């Protein structure tokens, strides 16, 4: 089963290559407008704009991670050097590290927005409503452009789908800023800006928590939540000839790339090839795990008990 990881590299790379151009275009549009919105938020003194700029930063980082993952997959899929890389699982885990840093950054942004919103509800600083409305409207247009660019790819690539969902969420934030600007200009509701800003901050927090929690689980090599380890062990133990399953490990390498390893103890005289084939099919068909390593050992074998972790 040593070549399956290479096949996964190629599949991952090909799926992303088809959408690289649209991802780059979306990255340029969203990244450029993030700078515009952040500067405009400072100049107009709008907390809602600053909050939405922080949320737009998640789009930039999300799309950037998608592009990085595609680039890394392409690099390893096209390698021709006969020497083995020291990165035996590639560099896919960099995507998870970036996601974790992203979560920490967003958590800080969300807390700052909530604290600043509470302060502004009492101080009521002057906010420039018209410039705020113009920038927010342009921000909505930028999100809609990115929405169109990524919509098709989101149906084919889970990597692109993640970036697409970030843009969809930020579109809602832009609409919130427009509402705040209209309330400020039409009715003079100065509280609308900090309230909408706080709402966007609260919108960011649960998504940030989910991103951070998922990243930490992967970095700690926890089993994917969708996998029932007891059920998996039971399914492997029902294979003809298998009398014990131990040292079972399941972990996630990066988004949508799970791996597993296990020791399968069999009766003496059992066809090891048949056990390997059946075990591979169990993981692929029932648990969507294509990369697995099995050690098939006869029941007369000793020494596994010496492994303590």
C-alpha cells in the first residue's frame, strides 16, 4: 500500500489545479479590499467596518491556505528526485498550522471588537456615515465577485469549498455594515455602528472556536470525530482469520486526508494477502480512509506487548 499516498498527492493536486486561477483572482480581490476596508475603518472611525475588515482577513487567510495546499500538493506530486524526502507525509500539515494561527488572530480581533463596542456605546465617537456606506457597498461587491469566482469550484473541491464558505459568511458581514451606515445617516442612530460591529464580532467567535478546536485536534493527532474507533476495531476483527486488533491509530493529516494504522493478529496459516485486501476495503468503503498501514502478525508472534505507546 506504499503507493497510495502518492496517488492521493496527484488527486489532491489535480482537483486544485483546475481552480487555481479562480482562487488567485479571488485572493487578489478580497486581499486588496481588506486593505481598503481596514484603512477606511480607521479614517471613518467605524467599528463595524473594522470588524468586517477583521472578518475579511479570514477570507484572505482561508483562500491563501487553499492556494498553499494546492501548491504543496502539486510540488510533491511532480517530484522526480529518487531520494526520499524527510517530509514523509509531505507538507500538508502547514495548512493546519496556518489555520491555528488564523484562529488565534481572529479570537483576538473578536475580543477587541467586543470591548471597543462596549466603550463606544457610552462615548459615542463621531462616525462618518457616507464614506462608511460607500466602502461597505464596495466591500459587498468584492465579496460577490469572489462568490461567483469560487462557486463552481466549491462543488468539486473541498479545499475550495472552505474558501467559498468564508466568502459567503463575510458577505453577510458586509450587509451588516451597510445597515449600520444607513441607520446612522437616515436616523442618526450612532449606536448602530458599535452594535453591528459587536454583532459581527460575535459572529466571528463561534466560527473561530470551531476552526481552532479542529486545528488543535488535528495537531494532537486525535481520531477524526466522524470515526467510531470501537466500531472500526470490531469491523476489522470480523475479517476471516483475524483474532485480535490492537495498536489501532487513526489521525488526520490535513483537511479531508485521514490515515490509519493497526496490528492485525491472525491464526497461523491464514492468507495474509486476503486479510490485507479485506482490511483495506473495510477502511476505504466504510470509513473513507484510503491511506492505511497494517501489520499482519501470526498469533504465535510475541513482542507487541513491549510497545507502551
